[in-house]
C-alpha cells in the first residue's frame, strides 16, 4: 500500500515539474499551445496528487497534514486546486507561470523531507480537524494567489514606470486586472481563513476542553488574521488599491508563511509538527 501511494506522489511531483517548465516556456514564447499543454499536464498532476492524498487519508484516517512533509504536499495541492478554479473564471494564462513554480517548490521540498510513519493519535481522528484543515488550506491557497498577483503587479508597474515595454510588459496583464485578482483572492480567502480558525477553536474545545490556549501558532494566526482584516478594511473603507494593496498583500502572506512553517518548526506548542507526531 505504501509503495502504491508513493508512486502516485512521484507522478504528481513529476507532472508538476514538467508543467512548471512548460509555463516558463510559455511566458517566454507566448504560444497558446504551450499554455494548453502545460495546463493539462498540471491538471493531470493535480489528479494524481488527489489520488495520493485520498490514499493517505484512507490509511491514516485523518487529513494528511500532521508532519512537515505532508503539510507541504497538501499546501501544494491546495494552491493548484484553487488556481484551476481561478483560471476557469479569469482565463489569465500567465498566472500559471507563477503558480506552478510555487506549488512545485513546496512539492519538491516535501519530497526531500524524510517521511515518518508514526501511529496517529486518537485525538486527531476527528471530522472537526479535517474541516479545520480543509478551510484553512483553501484560505491559504487563495491568499497565495493574491500574493502572486501582487508580485506580478509590482513587476508590471516597474516596467511601465521605466518604459521598458520590451520585457515583461507585453506578457503580464494590465495593472487593473492584477489588482482585481489580488482583491478577489483576498476577499474569498479571508472568510475561509476565518472559518478555519473558528472550526479550529471548536475542535480544540472538544479535544482539549478549551477554545483558546494562546499557543504560539494560535497567536501568530491571530496576528495574521488581524493584518488581513486591516487590509480588507483599507480596501473597502479607505479605497486602497494598486501599489499599497500589493505591498501589504506580500507582507501579510510572508507572515502567513512564517505562521505555517516557522512557528510550527521553531516555537513548539501543541500545533508543532513534533507534537502532532511528525518529528
């Protein structure tokens, strides 16, 4: 069973890497057929990845996110899944040239991290944990897309200011389009992040008898939530857009990544990968 599961993981990784190479060629050559092939390779890899995660869920009885290796893999899967939905809505071909490398990066790191096969603690075999993980990772993936759109915005703005219309200018969308993607990704990602935190509190109450313990991960998650709440407030109430919103999106996502990885690896607490069984 473990060998079969590993095969699906390897297939997903290979297809992500091939798709990444294809998207890089697309952003250089700007040929639609290169995008179409790269897109379907990425979608196929996503299918393989889904099978892998399904087998892992079946084997563990819980969402496969309890160690660093699994969490990175799940985040990669979430990013690609969200991208496929956004691509069907916005038809923004060049976005894949930024999303695929990010997802492949997390997947590659996951493949390099040694796996640990430890018994899953009964406390983790809960529907609330699966719901908590699902909503948080969808929110994180949407916020990753908002960060990528913000990076693209700053690149495009720099090209325009320097009047360098022979480089990335013709390959990237308009500033207005990139700002809209950034806005909508945050607008939908923030509620998922909020719901994930609420569900996590409910799960903690059932599992530990308390809604909030001021665990390092909880504290940094709250800080991250407050920063995104402030960004949305500035967007809606003050009218922030463009450069300010892009920079703030990148800052917020940097804090989110630190919360996701740095806190879990460096600060301990019951959210750490060590405490969850993945040492």
